[in-house]
C-alpha cells in the first residue's frame, strides 16, 4: 500500500513538472521561442545602433573638417552641389547603366 502511494505521489509531481515545462515552452507569454526571437531582434538593433553611432562620428569629423579647412569646403561644394568658379565650366556626364540587347 505504501509503495502505491509513493508511486502516485511521484507521478503527480512528474506530471505537474511536465505540464509546467510544456506551459513554459509553448504557451507562456515569455516562452522560449519568443525569447529567442526577441534576442535576435535585440542583436539586430544593437548592430544598427553601432552602425549609426559610427556614421555620426564620421559625419562630425567631416563637419569639423569643413569648418576648419577651406580646401575641403571647396571640394565638398564642387562634388556635392556641382559648384564652380567663375572662369570654369562644369560638364556632368551620366552613364546609362542598363545594358541594351
């Protein structure tokens, strides 16, 4: 009789533990699959943050160069805005990148 009681007692705990594991794996709001998905999203966001911080640092350096170096300012204006000196002419050549058969 005591042996059957111990067996039922262990079986109840085993079933409760199995139910808890299944609940935590599949049905809970913070299940394993959702946590993995959120971890991947977090890694992507952290990578984007690092990328944009690097871009901000490069832009700050470029702004500082444009503020301090007149030659860089002239180069920037010529390349980005196609500005020219009074005695120059600027020709813009655009290539068609589509191949015709």
